[in-house]
C-alpha cells in the first residue's frame, strides 16, 4: 500500500473541491483531491451557468478569474414571462449594484484544472473505492484504489465534496445525520444548442402548460429548458417537438425571435430540495451537493457549494495560520443558516413558476396573484433580487 501525507484530503474533483484545493495551496496548506471519474468526464458535465457575485470574487481570489472576467457576461437583470407579457427584474437597481455572471460550470472547472496544473496541485483521477476512516480521531485517513493498487492518505481533515451520491455523507452514522427532502413531481428537459440566445438576459416563463427557461452559455451557445412529467424520457422528445413546445410557453414576440437548431446535448433532470444536518462529523466536513440539493430554478446549486467553500477556506486559514479553530467549529451552523435561506428561495421560485400536475384552478390564480404582486411592489422585487445575486457570506 502506498501512503501519502497531507493536511486536507478533498473527496470529489468537481468545481467546489478544486476551488478549495486551489485556495488552500495559495496559502501554503497542502491537499490531495480524489476524483473517481476521468478529467474528461468531469469536464463533460453540462451544469449551471449563473454565478453569484460572491462566487465570482472567490474565483478571483483563487487566481482563476482572468478568463471568466474576459469571456463571462455580467447580467444586471432577468425577465419573467407570464400571462403573455414580459417583465424585468433589475438586479443592479434593487441591490445597490450587485449583478450575476453568466459563465458555464464547465468553464469554471476548466479554469480550476489549469490553475491546479500550473501550481502542481495533486488531483488524483479514477480513484476507486474511496473510503474515509477514523473520522473522530485526531488524524483521520482515506483509502482508495488506483490501477488495482491500494492507496492511503493520512491527514488532519477530510472534506466531502463528492456530490449527492458520494461516500462522504454516507460515512456519518445514521443516528447522527438528519436528512430533509422534498421531491417535486416534475423534471426539467434541457437542450443545449449552438444557436444565438433568444434574449440578452435570461427569461423565466410561467405558463399554463408548464415552466420554461431561456438561458445561455455564450453568444453562440444557448441552453433551454421546459418542465416535463417525471414519466417522460429523453427519447420521447425529438428536437422539433422540444422547440415547438418551448415556443408555446413563451410570449409571441420572444417565440418569433427564437433561433432553433440541432441539440448537442439533451437530458432530463428531476427536481428536489434536500438538506443533510450536520455538515460536520468529527474531522469530516461536507460541502456542496454532498450536503444539500436545490431545484435549479433559483440558480443556487453551484453557488451554495461556493459559499460552503468560503466558510471552510477561512476556517482552515484561521486553524493553520492563527491556531484558531472557531471557524471550523462553527462551520456547520454558519453554512446551514445560508443553505436553508437558499433552499427557501429556490422552493419559492419553483412554486411561483411551475405548473403542479395536481394543481387546481385556485393554485393557478394564486400563482398569478403572486406574480402580479411581485411586479407591483419594489419591496418584493428587491427581495427577489437580493436572493438572486446571493446573500452575503
């Protein structure tokens, strides 16, 4: 068995794990990142593209913001389509100038990989049978297999950033861990196409036939979604059927300007709200999807992972550079306070804009009233904008 020594082992080589490793390395704190998939697989994931200003600043602090600032698009607002009309939420106006950055998660991950390579960071791919051990001991350790050879890393702390299905959360005893979950009775069918976006800013659409979203990754790459039943399969939807249904859910002037094309990626994602408490057990810390999932309506998934990394990063800095463990000791409480607020916002946005399969006419009228109120009240718009750009860390 090969044995490694490091200060922090990070399980999961997605953007949150790579970001924490990069931030720590720049402060002289060593880490090993373990990822069960290949780099190509990680970079092939099509995920979120709306970054809160807090995440943008964290990328800059990690020395990974140059391409993002050059190629990303700053959005000062977004639109909500309802009752055939289009209303705008002015983010900058209602938040004192805060905005969001449209920059795909794939690009974020690529930038972080390049930064890790440039610094000689240790990112181990195709790590199989990863298992954390001795979580309540002063020096925990992690074992895994690579190319059939047993490996072991001894460390001070373990960070589980290995997603909803990862091993980290499952390593916390069931009598300690409490899980909260709400599964929504619909999914999102998403299509990526090499077409110009239909609008300069995102359009969220609430329609009697179901929700729709017009998003983008760049000036020549668009991402569109429609709400579908959980029983639907990707194979049920041809490109032509998707575009036809999307147009039906958009205001006429938007649908008329929609440029369609072949899909280069098509998938259906179920929606759920999920939180695991606590986010620390002994010397294991959970971060990102390992601890919480939000429906994508509020664009909070990747951003919540970033706020976890912010708290962990500063907790590790204080521990190693100042001998102060208060930040690590309060990590779970701090992170969960922000997590639940983001869960509430994502749940509210989802309920506001989706058609529930069993929804009554009364539910539809209440949704309509909620939207009418939103666009008649500066205070309501300010609340939405404050949450959308990201609550403070």
